[in-house]
C-alpha cells in the first residue's frame, strides 16, 4: 500500500469546493500527484473539476491566500 496523504473519493464534483481546496496550494495551483499520492485517473478528474469550478467562479483563478 502507498502512504497516501489524502484519501481519494470515488468522484470529484466541481461544486465540492472544500474537497478541491485540499488539492490546491496557497496560490491556487493544483498540487502534483507526487505530493498528493493520488492515481492518474483521480488527478485528471481533479484537474477537470478545478477548471470547471474556476470557470463558474466557485474558486479564484489566482489567490494571494486561498486557505
């Protein structure tokens, strides 16, 4: 088993801002897989969800301090 920092949910919804924020750094950038230890499939789902959430203004594109 891998030592995962975060537990992967089955589905990433773009409206679940709290889940998405766990995978973003302070500037609002998506954390890489090597840091979060998630699967490639989950990383793709997360990327799509983050882009959708940014587009509908649920999370900012850039931020001074997101957390």
